[in-house]
C-alpha cells in the first residue's frame, strides 16, 4: 500500500489531541475505536491500520505497541513526530510533500520527514527575509 500523507497527518493530529497527561498510556482496543476519532472516519480500517503500523515502525510513538488482533497503545508522540506534524500543518510544506510524492510515485515516512525538514527550513528563510524587508 502506498502511504497517504493526508492519512498520516490526520492520524498524528488525532493522537496528539488525545494526549492530555504525562505518563498515561492511551489505548485503542481496535482499529474501529481509532476510526471513530477526529477526522478518521473517511479512511477504511485497513488503511488506518497500515498507516499506524508505519507510524509505529518510524519511531513516532513513545512506548508504542501494536496488537496482533488490532489496536494500539502509546504514551505520547515522539519529538520527531511532533516536528513532522508541525511541518505537515504548514500549507506550503505539505504542498511540497505532495509534489514530491507526485514526482516519485510514493514515499516512506522517512522520506516525507526529510522533505518536511528541507521545505520547513526554506519556508522559514523566506519568511524571515520577508520580515526584514
């Protein structure tokens, strides 16, 4: 399955919003429970499960666990996940990620994160330069 940057972004937004306290483990007993959260109803269960697996494998869940029967648990997003999500929330950066995927046909989360880092740095340079004029 090709990674969908919209799905990744929406999952990370939901997970970030769920975390309200330090040291608490948050559980989803099934992928259906996750699908009920935020803006995730538009994604089929298999797509959510696959993207959660990729988010987990990318090291974006602190103390994350995936369960063979479906579902997951985690304590928080990692700093890298917060940084990645911050970039995805910036419209010009997200557009750059989508253009990269259009050119390459697909991308891993690691590749998307590299594009986010580069595009965010360019965005900040341009923003600072425009403020100094």
